C-alpha cells in the first residue's frame, strides 16, 4: 500500500474512534463523486445499488434468485476498485457474506478488497438460505477472525465491520447483541445491526454492544436525525441502498410519464450538463489503486 492510500485508510480508521459520522452509500463512480463533492469524509458502497445498476436483485434468498442473477465477487470488487481509484476520500466496501461460507474464503475476499484500494469493509452473517438464514454463530465469528488475521498479517489500516442480520430475518434483539459482541471479540472494529430504526432499540444496542455501532437509516421513513443518533451514542450511520432506490424511483416515474402520457415534466428538476461537467471535473483523482 502506498503512502497516500495508507494515510487515507488511517483517516477512515480514525473516524471510528469518537463521535458520530454519516457514511453515505454509492454504487458507481458518478454517485460516489457526487457524495464526495457534498463534503462527506468517506463513502461506502452499497451491494444493492451495484446489483440494481447491473439489472440484478440484491439480498434475496437463493431459492428465489438464480445463480446468474447474483453479483459475483470479481464483479463487485471490480466496481470497488473503480470507485476507490477516483476518490480522494476513503471508501468502505459492502462485501455481503464475504462471497463464500468458509473462513478461508472470507479472508481471501478481505485481502482482495484491501488490494482494491478500499479502506474498510463489511462481512455479514446472512446466508441466503431461507431454512437457515444466518450462519452459525461460532462459524460467523470464525469468519470475522480469519479476516482479522489476514489484515493483521498485511499490517495495513482497514476497518473491518461485523454485520449481523438477525433483526432483518425476524430474530430477537438479544441474539443481535450477542452476535455483534462475538464479532467484535473476534476482531471486528465496528458492529453493524441493520433493522434497528427506533430510538429504544438503538439505545439498547449502544448500551449492550461492547464497541462502535453502525446503524442504517433510509430503509423506511424515519423520524430520527443524525443529531438524534449521535445523542444515542451511535458511532457510524449508513444509508444502504436508499439513495439508489430513490434514484430508481425517479427513473421509473420518468419512464411511466413518457410511456403513459408522452409528457416531459420529469425533466424540470434535472441537473444541467454544465453543472454535472463542473462537478465531475473538480478534485478529479486519476491514480488508480495498485492491484
């Protein structure tokens, strides 16, 4: 890892030491550059947004999703490398379940992610199997531990996030807490519990999880603000695929207007060509990450 990339990765690690910050999720270079231009200190990818940009579903059960619909590791990490190479701020990667069951596969995925130029990444315990939607808790911890050992051997800054999807699959809060703490003990730098969206649940997680907590907003309408989440003690806030879904909502509305009415009111609020050209010229990063 070169000096600039190491400094960028260390800045990202430092963001997790105190306070609360918002880490918005992009799906391609253009969306990432817009988020960077808005002034965020770092950007994350969203596997949902990447999948949608390829015309594929995301986070589905495998029985309802044929193998050719799933975004493979090479494709996802190719997108991560494209984005990381065009940003001046750190990038964190959504690595889903690490693209394989075994700890060895997860460790390899994290090593490849580090080489792609990312400063961090999430490993989740969602299996895609409707019968057993979560990996066994011990195996899940071993997967995180294998990733941490690989990163320790590399000796480079990288924020490893242990994500548990307990709440998303209808499991109890105490299991989410137990799994999150297990992943932190195994070497995760931050715990991520998607599905927690109300102040009471998030407050319980902050109190009972022994490390920094990431929550995701935007899955549904929510009255909580970043200031409110900061007061609850949340360390990091992401928005998952919600920005991408909002963009696709506008695209679908425009398509329906054109097809059904033959009118063009959708274009009234568009960014101009000049605005976009100027935005993408500013702060352009031209050095691609080393493979």
